[in-house]
C-alpha cells in the first residue's frame, strides 16, 4: 500500500497541485474539521460510491488516524484505483482545516 505523509500532502496543496482527497470519516467527524476541498465518502458507503470515482485519477485517503483510510485504500486498490493512504490521518494534519 502506498502511503504519504501529511506534510507532503500539505506541500502539494500549497504548490497548487490538483490533489484529490477522500475523507472516509463519519459525518459528525468531518463537520468538526476537515481539509478544504475533500470529497467526503464515509467508509461504510465507499463500496457503493466507488462507481462515482474516476480510475484515471489518483486519490489520497484520509480518516482520523489512518486506520479506516488504510482499509479504504486497500478496497479501492483491489478494484484498480490509484490510491495512497495519508499516514496519521487528521490527528497528524497541521494544515488548514475548515
């Protein structure tokens, strides 16, 4: 499984790269703070919503600490998506939060 550090994600965003982040936390968790511009798909719905994602795009998966996003990364990889898990999740994120 590919992983990326939160600082690397933040650097990509600050450099203006088109970063596709998917936050797999629950609604109440996302409402308490999320990275601006994330796509929110709770982990429990990911299997049913993956048809809305583009396999030609790369995605970075985010959750609270990295566990659920790791499961999401494995699921999407098994279906042919280019996905990377953000290590440490939102607990390790020091960038902008909305």
